[in-house]
């Protein structure tokens, strides 16, 4: 799971919003919150069904929308109605390969400082952020993380 939220905290967040906590939802949450690959709902489904054959694709979608509502994942919409889910909700840049669609998170102190400065200047509290940079993945070795 995401390093900043424990299973107990996750259950508490679900209860605060009045959502039921089921073993299936917890398995989906554990997978997506520990993922670095920005998976699609279908990829999540195919992974979690291996050890949890009672999980449906509808349960995956509902759980992802609950996680989004709780502010624990960000849905990244792309062309052709393909969504990917990012458990990293802190300010960062998604480096996206336009050829294969692979996504790498790039974080730096400067991005956080710039983000803090922008929201301070605008005097707002945004509900999310998204910064994308498109670079072919064969050139990613030049990117320093």
C-alpha cells in the first residue's frame, strides 16, 4: 500500500465517508496504492483476480472511484477514454512515453516549491494537480530522478 496510509487508516477513511469495507475492496486498494505503473482498471482487475477470483471488473471500477473520492488516487484520463490510476497524489511530473504509454513519476524539491508558490499566489486550495511531460521512453535514461 501507499507508504503514507496504513490499512487501519484506509479502513477509517472508508468508514468516515460511509463506504463499506470488503475484503475485495481492500485487495484492490492494496494493489493500486502500492503500484508504480499507473495501471488501468483492466490491468488491476487482471492482477487481483489471480488470487481473488470473486472480484468483478465492476468492483474494481467502483473501488477506484471511491479511492479517487477519498483523495488517495488520481485518475489520469487519456485519449480513447483510457484512464490510468496514480496513487502518487503529491506534486510531481508524469513523464509519459507517447509510443508505448509507459509512465514514470518525476519528483523534485523544485516542483513542490513551485507548486506551493503557485497555489499561494492564486490563494486557492486545489483539489488536485497534473503535470505531464511527453518523452519517448528510450530517452528516459537521460532523466535523473
